[in-house]
């Protein structure tokens, strides 16, 4: 479901795709798949990666979280002014964070999509265990963090596209690609 833009389509410069979902649901995987499928320059801005750039030893305090999101949003805003397609890869579990995509879209005459990714908890638990075992991830989230964030996550109220990861860990991203196609 798309939100109506206040800018005319001929004036739209970029596209922001905001990922939302609990840790381990597959947001980063979906972001990479979408970027590959689009076959053009797509910038993925991951709060996990940016956090590690800014903090050698992250503490995940409210102040640090705010700094990481502000830095990420500033980079996204800059990329959108350059007519880029950007993916905001973060949990974005608060509705105000998701609504930011539409706000920055209006500010930069860009389209905005919110994508909410869900997965069965057995899949998430396995993904998080695999991530911890291979150590090839920017994320520090584990099962304990998943459970903690699950308790504080707000329902998605804004217009969004739902991507469900099945029990095998696969997802159909065609609805997302179909929503993106007329915007680029």
C-alpha cells in the first residue's frame, strides 16, 4: 500500500524504502535482494553498520541510538537530494520512525515505501543463532534482544508492504518490486 505523495511524479527525485521488523526477520537479506533485482545503483544505509563506524564498542544507550539514527537519516536525506534509491535498513519498530520515510520523501520530492518484514519465531531463532556462529554480520542482536524488542514494538499503522518469511526462510519479494517499478 502506498501513501499519496504531495509532489507530482514528474518532480520526484528519489525513492526511500524503509525496512521495519524485529531482529533476525530478514530485513537486511530482503534489502540486498531488492538492490540486486533493481539492477541499478541502490544505496543501503544500515544502522547496524553505521553504529559500528561511529562506535568501536557500542553500548546501545538512548543517546547512542539517537546519534546513530540521526547520522543515518542525514546520509539518507543527502542521497535522496542526489536522486538516489535508498534503503533504510533498521528495525524501525516505532511508528514515528516509519513515518519519517514519508516526511523525508516530502522534503526531498521523493517517493517513500515502508516494508514490514516478519518471520516465524523458529526461523528467527535459527537465523540469530547462525549469525552469532559465523560472525559475519554487523548486528549484535541475539534472541534476548529479539524478545526485548518484541515487547516494545509498535504496530505498523502507516501504509506499508508486508513481506513474510516462510518456514524455510524464503520470501516472495515480487509485490515489493511491483510497487517499486512505477516509482523509478
